[in-house]
C-alpha cells in the first residue's frame, strides 16, 4: 500500500475525491464514502481518529503520521496543505465564478445577504456559518454541488498573509472588503497591518484583472481601490445608473429607502442596527451588477432572517433581546451601542462582554467603550469579563468577572420588561444568558 500511495500527486487524489461523496475533517460526523483528512489542532492529533473514520464508512483517510498507517490510509507530508491543494485543484476544474468577501465587520452578514440576492438568478454555493479560515475555505470549495454557478466565499484572517493564502486557494474573480477596523489587532500589530492584510484581496484581483466591488462611502477603501485595482465597481453606481440607499427611521428592525432607475422601494429588513446599512447596500449593488432584478433583490433582503447571534431580535416572555454576541471589536461594539441608544424604549439594559485579541490596545479600547456608553446616555449597563472588570473601577456600571457570575446575578435578580443589547467576543459565550432573560 505504501509504495502505491507515498508519492501520490494532487491530481491522483482528486480522482479519488471525484469518486467519493465529499471530504470530512471530523471523525464524529464523517459520512459514508467520504475522504477523511486527519488535521492537527492545538489540543488534538487528527491522525488518532483515522481508523475510527474508516470504521464509520470513510472511503479513505489522509494522514501525515506514519504511526497511524493502516489499510485505506494515504500518507502525505501535511494534511492541511494537501486539503488546500485539493480544493485549489477542484476550483480550477469547476465552471463557476468566485466572489470573495473579507473585512473587519459585517463580512458574514454581507455574505449571507449577497448569497440570498444572487440566488434569485444563479445557483449559489456559499460559506456555511463563518468557516472562513485556512480550513473552512477549502471545505467550502470542496462541498460545492454540481452545477454551482457562483461561490460566495467569506475570508477571515488574524495574521498578515492569510488573505493572500486564501486567494491562492479560492482564486476569486470578484472581491469585496466590507471595512477595516481594529479587530484581531494582536495578530496584525496595528491598524496598518489589518489594512495590509485585507487589501491582499485587492492585490490578487489586480494580478488576475478581476473586479472589486467597493463601498465608495469608505474613504480608506476608496483610496486603496484606485491605487491597487484595475477594475472596480462602486456601490453607488453598480450598473451605470445611480443607486441610492438611505436609512428610514424605524424601531428595532432596519428599514431602508432605495431609489434606482427612477423607482422607489422601501425595504423592511429583519436586521437590527444602522451598522447593517452598508451590508444591505453591498448586497443590493452586487445583485444589480450581476443582473438580478430590483424586485427580486428587495424580496431576498426582506425575507432574510439573521441567525447565529448576529443582529437578531429575539422576543422572550420577559424581554426583547438584541442578540449580537457572536463577536465584538471596538468598531462593532460602538456601532451596536449607538444603534441601541436610538431605540425608543423606556427600559434598556446593555450587557457587554470583553473584546478579545486586541493585544496591548486592549485596556485602552475597553476604556473607550465607557465613553461611548456615557455619550449615548446608556445608564443601565452590565460589563462582563476580566478586562472590563479591571478597567471599570470607579464607574457606575455593574461589573462581573465572568459569565458565571453574571448568570448567578440574573438568577437572583430576574430582569423583565426591558430591551436588552447583548454584545461580546465569541470567547465570552454570552449566549449562555439568553435563557435567563
């Protein structure tokens, strides 16, 4: 067995992939006739689960540790690199276009909205959830069904060079950067590092003469567009006809007025927050650029239901929750607070969790949130996590060292009749408190 497979090339592995029912990196959920890739993690060695995956019906197991070699395993130098190479090869074989979306905030919501809009005209395959990293992007490509016409791929990064790598795998024809802010700055070193990484997508598009769709209201991105990209399409003019998207004052759910080709449309979304205006605008402009009718675009956006704790409005028997706790950084935290402050409600509570991965800017950025809360006259605030606890001494806000302490508080002092914003980094897992509200 070893002799046959030890020098296997990606093209040969691709032949096995085409005969399989897909790929899996999780032995617990691997399907019959799938190819299992034994990836490594910080706390696990996927090679240990290769035999289990084969017993559950996997057709082959790709491993990179010869100690776990058995029948139906294929030994490679590095499972992750082989997974990426396989995805890159599949991308070249597919008769589909790729639109890549990255940015500090809003990339997942934008990806979902764009996918919903383009699905009105094309057979679209998109990133599931936020599987947007060096593993998630290959899995997205390899799970695309036959007949896919457009792949909408979300790209995330926490270090310089990662977007470049993802572009080498996915080879996008089109690209969009939602915005640039101070997220994961611990890995980037500075805002300039974040900007450099995100614009690696623009660098790729320049090399292939691809097209960037961009927010021409964003001065930073507009300047980069003209310096880097050969072909660019502004949101305000996606088809040679001006597109106007303006906010309509409303309560919880975002409402927009759209004017295009001398016709007016009112879009009543299920999204919370004015910070989603540009995400919706991106989806409208993208749809028009790809030839989707405006009526179909409006229908797709109005029927989009946000999920996974992103801009969700949840009405419980006791309160109205604004669940935006999937992730947080200084920009998204500020925008959420400002949108929450604009809600007309007598009783409001703001429950905020620590913003993680901010490096030596962490305490400074958390202190700035106090000013944002004060400037927006939000008085009933629960701050949760070790960073907020450390920098909040002397402030009038309630602080909790961790979510467990917050939960105990909510059990002893139930909250009723409030509008409650819940926002924090993924690592804080603030969704644990939903059932108590």
